[in-house]
């Protein structure tokens, strides 16, 4: 049986490569592509794919919030995260939200197909390296990730700050008042022991929430 998949990634070249690899297998049909979180929400509702492959770092509201909103509207939707992020921060958040799988973009097509089949059939799939990190984080004596102390909304604002969005931009994306966003910024400084926004970005980089930061 052909499994219908919605592919969400902000890089057209990445989407093209994944599409070719998956469709060449004869097991998957890519029925739609989205390049941002907002588009993935719209297409998920319109196309009703069997499985969604979801990147995390995308323009707009991003993959974390897109995943949450899709599952809020359709709790039965099966989502597999496919991203460059392999630190504990994102896997824990995405799995808590309700994603059924987590892969890094270092995986091969065979592993990707295995994950899609398992999730489609009602199971779950976490890349072995990610599963090992999550297991080790539960061992006694391991320090807790400071990001774990953040609420869902605080994490979301932190992520947007780390990608350079202003209060006004975050306010627009999340449909919250600028004053509310300012309050979240103050909470982040307090919870993470940061002095200013530069410290927040440094923490975000250290926790793998952004791929790089300009040192200039």
C-alpha cells in the first residue's frame, strides 16, 4: 500500500532530494510540500496525509508550533520530525507535543522508510543516537537541561528570539500582544539566569536551538 506523505522543509533542494529518494522506493507518495510552518498546517488540513515529515527550523512559526497546532486540530495525525537538530532539547519537546518519530538528516533512505512504515502502522520510531541521548539524560547525576524548565510558550519565544525575531515579529507570529512578549522575555532572563538577550542567544546556541551565530 502506498503511504501518502506531506513533506515540510524550507529548503527546496532538500525537499527535492527527499522526494526523489522516497518516491523511487515505490512505497511512498509525496502528495504535498510546504516551506514553512503555516503552510504545513494548511496542507495538513487540506490533503490529510498519512504521515507528515516535519523540519524544526523554518520561517514563520517554525516546526515546533506547527506540529502542536496540527495535532491540536487532528490528534490522530502522524508526524515524524526530520531535522539537523540531534540535541536533547528538540526531541524531548517534539515527542512531548505528540510527534511519533524523530530522525536526523544524517539518516539514510532505508531508515527513513522504516520510520515512515512504523509510524504509519501505529508505532513510533526514534533514531538510535537520539534514543540513547534521551535514555542517558534520565540517569541519576545527569544535569538537567536548563531549557527543560521553560513552559511551551516560553520555549517558543526563546526559539524565535534565538533566530533574531523582534518583539513585534514574535507578537505577530503568535498572535499575542507586544507587552505579553516582553513579559515572556523577562521570564526567560529570570529562569535561565541571563543578563540580556545576548546571553539568551548564547544559551540557545549551546543547547542546539540554532545552528550558528554570527560572531561579528
